C-alpha cells in the first residue's frame, strides 16, 4: 500500500492519468498539492517536511539520484541498444546518462517508470549480465498489447528473427507474469497479482485506463 513517502510517484501517476483520460495537463506541482490533500494535509510543503523525516534518524529516506531507496544495477553492452529497449520499447524515462568518467569512458545512466528505478552500466566490474528484476504492476494485459503493437509497427526484432512478445504466464504464488529479456541477458519479471483489489495500489504502465 502506498504511503505519504510515495507522494511524488503518486503525483506522476495522477498527472499521466489526467492527461490520458481527460486530456487535462496539470503541472507536477499542482498534482503534488492534490496528493497532499489526499493525505489530509493543507499543502505539499507540509507533506514535503514529512518526506524528509525518518522515524529513527530524522533524515531523508532516499538516494541522491531517486526517490527509491533500492535501485538494481544492470549490466549493458550498448548505450544505443539499452535506450532503445528501456526508453523506446518499455517507456522508461532516461533520468540521466553518459560517459561515467568523461569522454571515451563506459556509459552509466538511470531510467525510471512508476514504481521502478534502474541503473544501467557498461562498466564490467559493477554488475554481471543475467540479473532478474521483479516489478509489480497492474494492467498487464493492456501493457502486453501495447508492447505487441510496438514490436509489429517498429519491426523490432528484440528476440531474434521472430517478432513476438512472450505470453503472460500463470505463477503458483497468485500472480501473472510477463518475463522480458533485454538485449544483454537481464530479465524483467513484470508481475501482476491475481487479486483485483491489490491493483489499486500498484502503478499502471499503460495508457489504457484501468477498469
């Protein structure tokens, strides 16, 4: 379940939903004010003060790069292919990225989408290929259809000569899975709980409005 510490992520989702459903474009700051009121606070300034408090230390619970405190680091072998897969295909935002140590050095960057932040690196000593990241979300069928459409329109041969997106699988732990492999051997396990009540607390990675 989301808490006030998810306020910025909630504001991003609210802004996207208003734009996609109602063609209403609100600035991020206005969405933050709405989220603050949802938590019973007068304005975002009060909520922001709470965000920067820790029950134990009184300091912020965040990284210098993201609101998330846990960020998987994935090994990639091509900046161009990484951006095509994560940004163009999966719809992540490239938050930052470039030569880690100046011109001519390996790429290091961050991509994010609602509920998920990943670091991508060409530096071989930082992460090995073949990692698996489990991301929980809602609207899995609609997301898969969007990816299928992208693959067909762009003729995106991600998985070799065949042009296809894997089928959604049933998992024994009351979930449905769409497992995607990036061009470097890393796996994104997109998981959706079978319980519809749990969907309200998860991000939607699709422009299709939830039922």
